[in-house]
C-alpha cells in the first residue's frame, strides 16, 4: 500500500513536472505569443470573410402547407436535403403532456435526438410506443421521468398513453438536416438556409398510410423562396383527429406501425 502511494505520488509529480515544462516553459510561451501575433491579422481577415460569405449566402424559405382543398394544414412536417455541410441537430427536446394531450402533437427530430417526456398534468401518464423505429414504455409517472428516450432510427413513432386512450402524438425522426413542423396557419419558415438546391419531403399524420411524400425539388436563391406544398389528407381533410376514439387510435396506430 505504501509502495503504491509513493509510486502514485511520484507519478503525479512527474506528470506535473512534464506538464509544467511543456506548457509553462518561458521561451516556448514567448514563441507561441509571437506566432499568434504574426498570424492574428490573417485569422481575423479569414473570420470576417467567412462571416460575410455565410451572411451573403443565407436565404429564407417561406413554406405554406395545405391539404387537397387548399386549407392550411397544421402539424405537417417538412424536411430538406440540400447543400452539404449542415451539422445534424441532436439536442434533448421535450414532448410534454398537458391537459391529457401530447404537446406538441407532432414533434420532428433528427435521428440521434434524446426526447424527454415531462408530464405537466397533475395526473399520471404511461407513455409508450410500439412503432418499429422506437419501441419503448415509460412506467406510470408524474413530473419528469428520470431519463430521456433516444430516437436513433428514422421513421414515424406513434405515441400513446396506457391510461388515456385519447392521447395520441407523433415523433417524426428524420435524417435530413433541415426540418420543421407547420403551425396552425400551415406555415413553416426556414431562416439562414444556404443558397442552393433542395429536395423536399413532407409528412402529416393524416396522409395516406402515414407515409412521407416527395415534395419535389426547389431552388432557394439569395432573395429567398415562397412556396406552397399540398399534402392530401384522408377523412374529413382536417388531418389528424385530435381527440380520436379508441378505435380510431387503433387504426392510426396500425398505419404508423405498418401492421
Ligand atoms: Cu395519460
């Protein structure tokens, strides 16, 4: 034990000394400072040029998603494949439960995203999914469950609650770098898009067989683009029924899981 302690102390000291020499050696530090001073102007110039290039090349896409009768479609997901270089967004996001409903009803995430399922109601929920891209079940809980759920496979994940059959939500997992969900007016806005050519994919819970639809190809120029996309939806054309009867949930669930 004593031997070990001595060895440990020595190794700490040796490491410390090595680090001290490497990092704090006065001559080395002066060299570094001199190098930094000589390269600073070119670095600043490069940063300015990069910022100018980015801001000059960024554009906006104003999309409007409507159903087959031209009515604004809420809860539609629009994803974009485009110029390379965009890093995937894999943050932890919330799928809340409020007033015995999922909030939002449709959540779009990049594959690899952790989704937390906080419960803002004062009753307990038991969230689950049998959808192929993510099968999971959170035991009956109040407040925030201890761990978020990882969504690492692209596809549609239909969410339910074992206690409340009318609770129905969706996590749409995409590998496209740009994605968003339409608001109640059917609008989706993408800011800071690189100018270029994009391939559009659309999805809505009310679309046939719950399959994603090809939305065509678009050219986003520096002046931006305003475009309308149509997603045919089944039934009454209003898309997803927000308070489905249990049997409706069963049908929707079968569609999402393909079973
Ligand atoms: Cu519930």
